C-alpha cells in the first residue's frame, strides 16, 4: 500500500473531497454511541470512529490486537493528522493504555 496515498486519503475524507456530502455527513455525524467499545471512542458511523481528544473530536480508526496498538486520526478540517503504532498492547480489552493515549494526544493536539 502506498503510505503517501493513504495519508492523503485520510486527510481528504473528512474534508469532503472523496464522498458526496450526504454520505460524508452520515459517516461523521450520524454516529451510534460506542457503549461496548473501550474509550476514547465515543461514536461510530459507517466505517469511521469518532474519538474524544483534549482538542476536540477526531475521526478515523484505531484498534488493538495481541502485541500491537494503532490509531490513525484526523480533524474535520484536515489540519490535524496523526498515525501512531506501538508493538505493545494489553491482551485483554480493558481500554487504551493511558501512557500511549497521553503521548498520542500531545502529538495530535500540538501540545508540548
């Protein structure tokens, strides 16, 4: 997979450059609460998760499997984007590692 193309598509999607406006609106705003998912996911709609960050909602995907944890998030306007992967994760679905999420948010929200 071309990583540059993937970053461009992840940025273009929430800006409305890939899908018709109605479909994008459904993906990003007609979301269902993620009651069964581990925080920080707060909503899910048509293939995109909504995550609560310290600097507002972020859109994208995140996930874990034994031995890895990955997040790829974007702001709605496409100005903020961060993809992070670590080769450590809990084997049980007990939520995201606090240290990883804290570091991720520092990078995503442009805070020192």
